[in-house]
């Protein structure tokens, strides 16, 4: 018999006995050769789950590469290309040290596509490039994100299990198959550990530790350890029907909910020892309570800080006394120097606001001798970096002296 005919018969036999692929016609990411492969997979869910897709578009999950482009660009240019050690390692392994969380589907990318994405990051994040080239690069990168597929397939089953193809894992309102895709129920999606896969310290396959987000550690060791019982999903999805918008530190209402501010000020008069004059003064107490499920602020944007300013003004609104305090989480490199770039941070110090705790600041403020009326104002702001700042709360007290 002709060997091609034999091969054809064997193949035919295999096809007949192979289990039929499930209904889902749309998404099946085995290998990504071009941006359209990913774009199509995201669009696929949008056509039927329109509302959820609209919500997800509001969240930073939908732009998790472009939103962090400055940091990822500097990792590629300063971290990989200028470092003889990293430069010698496989580009994919090094890139995944960020994209494992910022764009997990890159796990399936061909070597050619990995290179294309790295080049696009260099153009999109760099300063000099023609506007058209930059736009093209950003278009490509806009498809790389924490997508529906990422959460409902790739990260939806805890290792060592692996997700099945063409299957969406959900909380179980639908079990079994719809006409469009297989659906499997999983408890994992309701568990904080599901979110902690990406929102915590990451150990790469070569054992390098990447400290970007530190929420997972703070949730477990500071919040749950202090008696906290709420899950990430309850606060970030179910509460106020937040659904898939995943609000965080870029959403003013969420920041307001996360921190409470209370100010108490008591007027009294003071005297230097041995002197006769009475001078107006105040005992000021500021209480800040962290109502979130973890420290505020969190790392990654290693410039983030919560700033408390307390000022006293006189009747003419002139500032006569002020104080401020920053709450933050500085990142340190292996030599113990403070760093702002994710790949350099290997250790942290903790000056943040702790969950389930009230932090109290006390001031003994002394004012100019003639003041009869003093206005005390405490303000709380969340600063991501200089120039990107959200006011959170402010509270005033008026003190009178006679
Ligand atoms: C384990 C998952 C994980 C890894 C690995 C990771 N990140 Fe992140 N990254 C996150 C999460 C989650 C956030 C959001 C954190 C937050 O606000 O608490 C984030 C936020 C950021 C931000 C701040 C975004 C903003 O504007 O608020 C930058 C910049 C960043 N990452 C860069 C990097 C770089 C560069 C790497 C690789 C060296 C990296 N990340 C590796 C999970 C990760
Ligand atoms: C960051 C992870 C994440 C991403 C991204 C994500 N989901 Fe979800 N999704 C969840 C979690 C967690 C739940 C369960 C929520 C709960 O238990 O309250 C859920 C629930 C659902 C449900 C069932 C509950 C409901 O509201 O009907 C559907 C359907 C769904 N997601 C579709 C999508 C689609 C479509 C996208 C993309 C547009 C998407 N998800 C993106 C994590 C995610
Ligand atoms: C052609 C329509 C269609 C497409 C495309 C589609 N779905 Fe669905 N999906 C449904 C229907 C119908 C249901 C069942 C009713 C419902 O929950 O809305 C469902 C249910 C779900 C559930 C809930 C399962 C549970 O446990 O309750 C999830 C999660 C989900 N889809 C995710 C996705 C994701 C992710 C994509 C894209 C990769 C996608 N779907 C694409 C029609 C679709
Ligand atoms: C596949 C990884 C991944 C998973 C799983 C994931 N996230 Fe995220 N999440 C990210 C990344 C990456 C960012 C930061 C994107 C950026 O700023 O560039 C982020 C950002 C956020 C933010 C906004 C942070 C800010 O600075 O305001 C919130 C809130 C959030 N995630 C909550 C959740 C919750 C709740 C879950 C679980 C239901 C979850 N995430 C699951 C990767 C993930
Ligand atoms: C008790 C409610 C609550 C719980 C539980 C909770 N969060 Fe939050 N989270 C908040 C509030 C409120 C904020 C806004 C204040 C802030 O920026 O920290 C926030 C902010 C965030 C941010 C942005 C932090 C920053 O400073 O950039 C991320 C990311 C996040 N949460 C993820 C998670 C994850 C992941 C979990 C579970 C491990 C979780 N949260 C558990 C209430 C909660």
C-alpha cells in the first residue's frame, strides 16, 4: 500500500476516535503569534457578557501593561539590557518576571512574538519615537492585560491542576455547558488566595523574588492575623455591586472608605518656665483608622504615600503652625539602599497604615502670643507619585482664647 494512503487512513481513524472538541468555538489560546490572537480572545467574551466587559474596561486589569509601562520599560532597558547577567538569560524568562501577573497570556507566546512585544514596550515607554510608531506600539500592548481568559481559565485552578481548554471556570451559577463554552464550578474564584496569586510577592522559576505588590502578605499577616474575616472579593467585587470594576487606590470613594480621620483639639495656655506671659497652645490628636483589608499604601508604585498635614491658621488665614507625617512602604535593594524600581526592590521597611488599627498622632502646638482664634485643619491625601495625588479626607476644629 502507498505509504501516504496508509498515513491518511491512520489519521482518519485517529480523528474519528478523538473526543469531539466542546462547543466553544471562540477562544482557544495555545500559541500566540500575533496581537490579533489575543485581541480576538478578549472580544470573544465581550460579545455575550457585555455588562461585565464594560465594568472590566473601567478597571486597571484591562490596561495592566500600559498602566505600568514606565516601570516595565525601565526594567527592560535598565534591568535587562544594561545588566550582563540578565542579558545572557532567555528573554522570555526575564520578561515573565513582570508579565506573569501583568499579562499572563504571554506564557503562550512564540519567541517571535515575545521579541515583538519587547520592542513595542521599548517604543511605547521610550521618549524619542515618532508619534505613529508609538501609537502602533501602544495599540499592540493594549491587548495585553489581566483578561477574562486570564482569571476564568489560566489562574482559575490552583496548581498543580491545570486548566482545561475551552472551559470557563465560574462561581457556579451555571454548571455544565452552555451552548457557547464549557462551564465548570470552582470555589477557588471566591477565595482570597485566587487574588493573592498576583497580588503578592512572586518567586520566579529561577528563584528570583520579585516584590511588586505586597498586599497578600499584609492581608494574611496583618489583617487576618488581627481577626479580619472579609475576603478580597467581598470588599472589591460584591460590596456596593462593584462587580468587575475592581476599584482600588485610583478611585476616590474607595480611598475614602479605606481610611477614617478623626481630629480632636483642646485649647490651653502655656508658659515658659520662670516667665509670666501666657501663650495660646493646643493639644491636638489625630486618629487615622485603616478600614481596608491590608496596609495602605501598597508597594509597586514605590513612590506611593499617604500624607497627613495638620495646619493651624489665624483669623486672617495665615498659617501659624504646621506639621506633617507620611505613611509609606520604602523598598530596599540587596545592599539596603532605597529603590523605586520594582526589579531592584528585594526587601521592605514598613511605615504604612496597618489594617484593623488606629494610628494616633499627637501634637503639642504653641501659637503666637496675641492669637484669639485658631483654626486647626487636618488633611489626608493619597499620593501615587509627585503630581498624581488624591485628597481623601479633611476635618477642621476652631479654638478660642481670651
Ligand atoms: C506577582 C505579580 C506581579 C509581578 C511578578 C509584577 N507585578 Fe507589578 N503589579 C502587580 C500588582 C498586583 C500591581 C497593583 C498593585 C497595587 O496597587 O497594590 C502592580 C503594579 C505595578 C506598578 C504600578 C502601577 C501603577 O501605576 O499604579 C508598576 C510600575 C509595576 N507593577 C511594575 C512591575 C515590573 C517592572 C515588574 C517586573 C520587574 C512587575 N511589576 C512584576 C503584580 C505584579
Ligand atoms: C481579576 C480576575 C477577573 C477578571 C479579569 C474577570 N473576572 Fe469574572 N469573575 C471573577 C471572580 C473572582 C468572580 C466571582 C465573583 C464573586 O464570587 O462574587 C467572577 C464572576 C464572573 C461571572 C459570574 C458571576 C456574574 O457576575 O454573573 C461571569 C459571567 C464573569 N465573571 C465573566 C467575566 C468576563 C466576561 C470577564 C472579562 C470581561 C471577566 N469575568 C473578567 C474574576 C475575574
Ligand atoms: C456566545 C455567548 C457567550 C460567549 C461568547 C461567552 N459566554 Fe460565558 N456564558 C454565556 C451564557 C449564556 C452563560 C450562562 C448564563 C450567564 O451566566 O450569563 C455564560 C456563563 C459564563 C460564566 C459563569 C459560569 C458560572 O459558574 O456561573 C462565566 C465565568 C463565563 N460565562 C465566562 C466567559 C468568558 C471568560 C468568555 C470569553 C472567554 C465567555 N464567557 C464567552 C454565554 C457566552
Ligand atoms: C493575573 C493576575 C491578577 C489576578 C488574578 C488579580 N489581579 Fe488585581 N491586578 C493585577 C495587576 C497586574 C494590577 C495592576 C495593574 C496596573 O496598575 O498596571 C492589578 C490591579 C488591581 C487593583 C487596582 C490597584 C490600584 O492600584 O488601584 C485592584 C483593586 C485589584 N487588582 C483587585 C484584585 C482582586 C480583588 C482580585 C481577585 C478577585 C484580583 N485583583 C486578581 C493582577 C491580578
Ligand atoms: C475590608 C475590605 C477590604 C479587603 C478584605 C481587601 N481590600 Fe483591597 N482595598 C480596600 C480599600 C478600602 C482600598 C482603598 C484604600 C487603599 O488604597 O488601600 C483597597 C485598596 C486595594 C488595592 C490598591 C492598593 C494601593 O495602595 O495601591 C489593591 C491592589 C487591593 N486593595 C487588593 C486587594 C486584595 C488582593 C485583597 C485580598 C487579598 C484585598 N484587597 C482585600 C478594601 C479591602
